[in-house]
């Protein structure tokens, strides 16, 4: 309905200024040509990472970021892929760019700690963990989604928090409300193995 109305209005305007053939050609191209976006699907890209296809995962993340993206998942996938491929400097470059866009991201900072250590920047790595702790206590409402809860659970477990409490506070709620979110199950398993 809306498309038909817009077409009629455009057709009248185009006819009055002699652009009707161009309008029709544009509409025909829009309908007939396939969408040529190089942006990848987030679920498919995560599957590439989990399958060990790190190069393909990094390429998909770069393509999506080049087209404009929303969410910190894309730079995180790029960083994690680069780390798996031993490209520590590239991971650092992606991290620094991403932190400009996601100033309050505990997930980027948590991964960034490892990136900074691998790039021989221990002081920055230490301050990054301090930022995670500060952000997590200042604005807890920002970090109630599943991915952030799992990240914070890992963070507190590494800082020596009681394993049972981490499990009950961070991992179990995600496992119960989102059983299709594998990161919570993997984090809980890693926690059990580490104790």
C-alpha cells in the first residue's frame, strides 16, 4: 500500500518534470537485482568462529564493519579471530578502534586485557581490568544481557570470587532463560574444571 502510494506520487512528480522513464528503470533495477551486501549474518559468523574458520570469520567481520554495523559483537569476533591466528597487532588495532565506539563495553575490555598482554602492554592491561570492575559496579543495569553476564562471571571468577556464587549469580540465570546461548554453558564448564 505504502509502496503503491509512493509510486503514484513519484510517478506524478516524475511525469511533470520528464523523469518517468528513469523512475521506472530505477524501480525495475531495485526489484530485479539481488541485494549485493557483503555484510554477514552474526549467527553464521559465530558458527565460522566455533568451527575454527578464523580467517573466514575475520573477513566476514571486517566486511560487516566496513558497511557500518551495530553492536560490539563484530569487533569482538574480529579480535578473537585475530588472536587465534596469532595476529596480536591486528587485534590491538581493532580493539582500540572499537573502544572509541563502545566506551562502556566490559566485553571489549575483558578481551582487551588479553590483547594488551599479548602486545606486551601490561600496565594498560591492568588498567583495563580496573575499568571492567569500575564499569560493572557503577552501572549494573547496562550489563544485564546474557553476553555481559557471562563476561562478568568470568571476570569475577578470575579475580577469585566464590565459584558457587559466580555460577548462581551469572551463569545459571543465563542458562535458565536462554538455553540456546552456549557461552554460559561453556563458561560454567570452564569454571567447574578450574576448581
